[in-house]
C-alpha cells in the first residue's frame, strides 16, 4: 500500500525511481570511478543516484531517459531566464564572434555596472567576480580593509557560497576567518551580539531571506535591528542578495526599505552565466581603486569575461525590468498561497518570498533555520520523488525558484501535484 508506513512508501518510491532511469544510473556509476561521489557539485548529489539531464528549453527539461519535466528548480535561482531566452543567447553568440579571452577591459562592463548602480539603492560602485561565493569573499575583504577590523558576524543556517556555509558553526570547508554567530530573525539577540563585538567587528553578513536554509524570510524588524546596530558600531552591513535580489527591481532591500552598506549579487544578473558582483558605498569600494596608492588587488581572469558582460547588459537592461520583477513576485506569492491551501490540515507547509519557496514537514511558524528530524528528511525525499514522478523538477530539499517562462498554468500544475501528494500520502502527513 502507498501509505502503509513511511519507510515502506519511501522504499517503493525509490524502486520506481531506479526502474525509470537506467541511463542516469549508468552515468552515475561511470562517474563514480573518476569523481568522488560521482559528481562535482554537492547540491546535485542525492541517492540512489541523481537524474542526469540532457537538455532544456524554456521552463522544460528532458533527462537522458526521455522524461520531460516542468523545471521549478530554476538552477537554484540562477536560471531566472529559463533555458532558451533568445535575446541572451544572441548576445552571447555576438560576443563570442568577436573573441572570447581578450585580456583587456571592454565597454560592456561599465555599462553593466551602471545598470546595477542605478538599480540597487546600496550600490554606488560595483566590481564583478565569477560567482556569488567570490562576491561574498571580496565583500568581506573590502569590509575588513575599510574598517581595519577582523571579525565577521553571520547567522546560523546562512549560506553565502561553497566556502561560507553555516548550517553548522564548525565546517572544515569554510575559509578560516574569525566568526561570531547569531540566530536568524532574533532581532534583540543579533543587535546585542553586534554591540558586544563592538570595535572588533568588521562586517555582518546576512541574507534578507535564508535561501538554501529553507526560504525563511527575515522580518523587517530583524533587518532594521541589525542595520541600526551596525551603524552604531561602525561594522559594515552586507546583504547577500545573490538569490533575493530577484524579488523587486532593487532587491529585497528596496522592498523592506532597509539599505545595507554593501550588497552581493549572483549569476542570474548575467543571464545565468558565470558571474557575481559586490558593490556598495563608494568610500568602501574605494579600497580597490587602482588610482590610489596601496589599493587592494582583485584578481580574476573571468571577472569581466565578454560573455557574461554581454549577457548581463541584456538581462538587466532589457528583460528583467521593474514590471517583469513585480509580475514574477506576484506570481510566486500566489503560487505559495495555493500550495499552502493544498496542504491545509497537514504537517506540510511552504515558506518563502515571491518566486522562491521551500517545502517543510512540520507545523507551526518557521522563522529560523533548524535541523530536520529523520522523519522530516524521509518525507522530504518522498515529496521530491513523487514530484519527479509527476513530471516536476525541484531541488532535492524541496526548494523552488520560478523562472520567467513559468506561467500560471505551470503554477496550477504544481498546486495540483501537491494536492495529489497530500491525498495519496495523507496518513504520513499527520
């Protein structure tokens, strides 16, 4: 029976998954011979083996075994424009036709920088990197150089890149910088921690909504509290908007009206190409001004690569306008409301803001990161496998990030799939 016990239901779902994907299984088996775990990007790893994709178009994906999916993962927010936005593809093709690696500055980087400075209230000047991880590392370097201080305060459950991951306080992958920890959405506690650190604290690094930590929005009161405390102590407040900047024309900082000293951005800004950016007040960014003696270096062969610069100009200058951003936000808000209606009366709920959402298998308000129980983890895997069977591709952890091609009918399809999941798995969701 589908609902006999959670272990039985999960075992049956895994068996169906394996039987339907022999080519993905073979690809994974071969990759394990030459790559630890069979892959090179941990977020894409899951057991029994990951589904291998063959191609994408619009908001659709096809795997190597011939299954088609509605892509609701959205490359973990980086795939904002879908898989085949012709204006971006044309810009990249035109840039390639003039040479890939020119070892020189170009006109497009200044144009893209001007677009971003005109868009995000905290960014007076900006520099580019290859990823959001690099952007956060460089923003922290700028803050340390500007303040002459060493310590950084971060929040448990935060994610700021592959070497700035704070699910736990001790992670050997993280860069060895002096850290202090506080609890997300605890306004009083965070403000007290900032004031306690005082002149030792160079920066506070925060997501206006926890992204990989479960799409948990910050309250405006929490953001305002850390803004006030950093202003009082002289620490640089950095908002990591790699994911959340999609939530309005000027990011979540504009929507909340809480403006940090610095902001970091990620790959969707360049149409999904390799890209990151960090920017902020001109006096802080001035530490990189090569016209000044003793300025900081900021290396990176592909910081201003011609493909990302060309794609970014089109993505941010022509496609993701204020109107497009507001429409996407509204569509996501309506979707999350529909999902929560579908889950009424169960332990399933969806948190998020705008076009980002995440499934949780617990009752009550979720305001900060938490460690899921084994039962919650099992339900999360079951949900993922059932959604795949329904032709919906999400992040393994239950996160979705809508791309612009996703329409109302696609959202309705997701809601219907959740309704079916709740009906089929009701005894497991009490």
